[in-house]
């Protein structure tokens, strides 16, 4: 549970680190849940000769590593968000009971409640990230969430309706995040913090020259710990300089009734003191909501998912 000093730090500096936020038994179930789809993916790629090493010779991490080296895409099939570009009727994603339970874990919701109140909606902006060691990255790697992440603000990578104060990003470490292993860095939020000019780089990031990196604070966390930060807090992560992948989840909460910034994707109420009957407790309901949205948007024209475009003043 957050202390008053931690809450004050979040409100003034824009971030706080909370250790041991996810029960370790729950973490084990998440790992097992991800092993199953990866085994299926790898077996299919091996059958097509896209990867060369036999599946039974590799563990979970080895399969991820060989998959990346072979140029096969594990990012979207293992993610918990539909892509921002074209969506097809069979676009894969990974939704399961263990992840749903983790996103609704009581310690997590208790912490978020201390920051924005008892009416909590799970924002649909959510990702799982498996980041390979920098030495394994292809020289022309440009995909976001694979290598280093440039400076950005959450509020700038959602639609304008999410310009609200009551949104919290929760970055959950499944493996530890150290200086070498691409931990998050933040710039403390100022009292008059605004959205910095963003532009399209590897993804939508703060334009060059608007961040003084010497003031960056590295946030070292152990597995099952979390970094919570305000939607205006500038943050980034460096390359993974270890020999193992780094695994994390990036999720968000907002106060129920406020816009999510991703109005075309399904939100759900995680906790409600006023209307507890509106809470969703069944992971299959969550999954079906996303399957229905995938069907709705399959082969539809592209929909903007960010705060603006290159022809508006906020973008450089």
C-alpha cells in the first residue's frame, strides 16, 4: 500500500516505484500462460523451416531469441492490444485468465485507488513487451517496443479526449529491470508540465532538443515490482545490454467515466465502490470484447490513435 509520502511524490514528481506489487504465485501463472502460445507459434515456424532449432531443445527464452533472430514476429501474437495500423479478422493477440487476474490483482488496484480514487476503469491502452539484448538486434530494426524507447509522454500517444488528470500508467516488471537491462528512465514532472512537441521517430516520441537527458532518473525494479507514472511524465528506456530478454507489461487505469484516449477499443471497470455490479470478473468476457472489436475493425480504414498528426502544432 502506498504511503502518504509516496502519494505526494507521485503528485509532485509524477512517478513512484512500488515493489512486490504482483503476487509471485500469480507471476508463475502468467509465465506458464505465455509459454503455451509461444510453443504453438514456434512449432508452426519450425514445421515451415522458418526456425531451425528443434522446439524440445529450447526453453521459453531460447524460443523467443531464435524467433527474433529468424525474423518471425512474436510481438503481435503475444501482445494484449490490437495493432495501430491494419486489423484483420485473424489478427492474433494473447488474452488469458492469468493475465486478466494479474491486471485485477488486489494489491495493484489498491495502489491505483490511492492515486485516482475508488472508481477504476482499465484503460484499453496496454502492451506486453519482450525486448531482446541489443547485441541480437538487426541493424535495421525499427519496430517500436523491441529496442530502446525514446522519450515520450503517455498523454501525447492517445487521442485528445484523454487530456485528463486522472490516468495512471503502470509498468509491471516480469523480469528485473536494471541499468543494463533497459530500466525505465523518467524526468520528474514539473508543476507546470505540458505536452512536449512529439513527432514520428521509431514511434511517436518527444522531438529532439526538448529533453535534457542529464536530468533523467533510472528506476531500478525487481521482478513483480512496478513503476507508476503520471500521463505527463516524460519517460524512456535504453537498450538491453544483458544476454537475456526483458519482459514487462505496460497498462493504464483512468477514473471511470473519463475518456480513455482509445475510444475504439474496449475498456472495462476493474473496481467500483458505487456500482460494484458493473465490475468485470470473467476473463472470457474481456477476451470476447476484444474479439468483437477485432471483427468490427477488420479491413476498415485506418483510425488515428495518437494525439495529433504531423500537420498540427503539437507535432514537430
